């Protein structure tokens, strides 16, 4: 299928072939940022813990790490849910979604449709997953700009998320992070707009993951990468911008500051705004450029967002004219976390596994039961009885109403908040489940009742407690990630057994 690139997209593609790669616009591009939402892995792993385990010692900062039931899709959902809420845009109104991630849950499979289902997007929503490198987050942004500029769409949802799984024992392991950013874009109206861009590339092998490999490898020669690849390419892509604030990916914790010094030796006109996100969250891959810029979208002024990955460097200039909705929540949303040990992270990444008895699901993930029920499970759908208004959950196994026996139903979306009706905590569970495992019955605010797993160890659950439903990965069955909803108390950082807050 031929793809027509817009004015901005064509300029990006041409920029790698011309000496002057910077593109500026006398008038704003037809693309506005309506809102932003963020998310990060709920664990924080101190860099010093990893270094100490391998005899390296020292190390400042920490990295955001996924818990056992999180991945790039659950983070993408959370960021997108927050962005849509900040924009006041219903999921059914989203015309297209582009999702950039170096590590989609399926190497080949329904990654995009699974995310669309949990976000409750309309069946007519289009878009795709962009993957292959940490440049994927900016690639998704470029795809959305092209579609908006062409006039084909009036709005779009752009998501950049990653949950990098680094090689055990390597230097990258101590700084590999997990996070997500979502932006709602529109052709008209918004608090920020794109004003320019720059891009360049070179056929080099830096951070990579081979086919069938699970761990991301590092650059073979760190000095070669710094001096002859990263710094020259970032400087070239940055040339021509007059932004005063810069979000720059930082592979080793020092390179972004060097780029800033090259841009502004006196330090008077260029400020690095992504340093705090790098120190608190680590290197979040495809999400890093936008996570570094997210909070700054709440402050008027010029902003440059840069991305690097797989030999490609790209810059976008954004002018923030008024606070972008959602930017004021960025700090609070990223602060909800718990400190984890290195051993716990290795277990979550399946680098340390137990031996002994394990239990597989009786039903294969590709079976008719999953094909028929996945949509209603992921989309939190119920069937309201036309005769008595009872909501039956899940619809596919209730051909008759559980209250009156009626057979006429209206499909409804379930509420995501409610109160605990009762619960039990299992203290003995076979693999792959981990004890303690709460099973909680929730009376949702729409009058329906549902039973789900708890997202915590259950110590913070009580009868009548107010709770919310959050998306989590239940397990990986025969190579297939299985997603569903879990219960957690509303607006609290969730302690996890064996993890300190």
C-alpha cells in the first residue's frame, strides 16, 4: 500500500539526504497537543543494588521496573487512559491510535488490537504498532502527524511505551527502565503545536535484540558509540533549533548533558529538562523522549524533543502556548511506586524461576473460548437484562439472565470503580501464581457485581473499601500474554509483599 507523506513527513525523510536537515515553519503545523498522560513501572530499583551484585559498586539514581503483572501494554493502557481523561475525549471518539514500543507483547500477533480493546476504542479506529528500536515512540508521532496533516483525521492518540529487559550482568541492566507516555493530538485547537523538526541516520549497530532473543544487548564498543555515533548524530539532528528546553535520551547518564553543552556552551539558552526523569525512571527506551518532556508541557515556552535508536536521531520543536491538560498530574502519577530488590526484579523478569509443580490453564489461549470471550473480558463488557436490568458477567456464558431468566440483553460497559463486597486471600498457590493472592468480589458503581484478583497482597483490602479496576497481565501461557483486570484501593501507592514503600 502506498503511503503519502505530509509536508512534515516528507521533510523528515528528506532531511537525512541533505546537508541542511533542520525544518522550520513560518506558521504552525496543523497538529496540536490536546493532552498528555504518563505511567511507569510500579517498582523502583536502585542502581547501586545492581552494581553491587556484580562487584561494580556505586551508582546513583534508580530505574522504574515492571512488576510481575506489568509490561509495555499495561503501561501503554494506563498512560492512554490518563491522557484521554485529561482531554475529556471518550475512547469511542478516537479516530486512530499509533503505538510505538521496542518491545510489544507479541513479536507477531494482536498487540495493537489487545490495547485497542482494553481502551474501548471504536471498531472503526485505525492505526498500527511501530516497533524495532527505541526510536519507535517518535515514529508513532510522525505517523500521526502525517495523518493529521493530510486532513484524513481530526484527532489521534499517540502512545510511546517500553519495558526493556536487559542482558543480565551488563551495564545497561542497572539503568533499564519501564514507562509510557500518551498524547492526544488534533488538527485544531490545543495548548501546544509543532514548529519544526530535524533528522539524520547512519547504518550502525548499537543497542539491539536478535531474532528469538529476549534480552536487549548493549553497544559492543561504548566509547565508539559515544564519540562517533551518538554525540555527532544528536548534534546534527539538533542543529537549527532555537528551543530553550530540551528532552534528550541519555544512554549512560552523561551524554545528554554533553549534547546540551555542545548546543549552548555558555548554558544560557539551552536547558536539559529530561535529567530528572532519567535519574528517577532510568532509560525508558521508546518512552524516554516524551517522559522527559511530559511535565514541561505544562509550562509555556519552546521545547525540543529528541529521540535516538538503531542509528536514527530525530528532533521535534514544540511551542507550548498554555499548559497542556494532564501535565500537572505527571509528577504525582510517576511518584506512585515501591522500592524493589534486585532479586525481586530478576524473578519478575523470569531470570530466576522456581522448579517444581506448576499449573497451566485448561483452555489454550487460541481456543474458541478465548476468541469468543476475549473482547468482553478485555473491554469489561456486561449484558444488561432488558426485563429486570440485572447486569450479567461475562455475557458469553450467561445465555439467560441470572436473576429472572430473561434472554434479551443490551451490551454495556462496566464501571471501573466500586466497593468491596467480600474477599478471600489464598496463601498457597501453584506456579505461575504467587501467594498471597486475593480474590475479591466487587459491587461496581453501575450495580453489577464481579470477582477479580487483587493487585496487591490483600493487606490493604477491607469490606466496603472503595476500589478501582486496573489492567494487568495475569500470566504468559504457552508464549501468549493473558491480560485481565485486577482490583486495587483507589488513589494509593500499592505495597507489594516483600517490597518496601
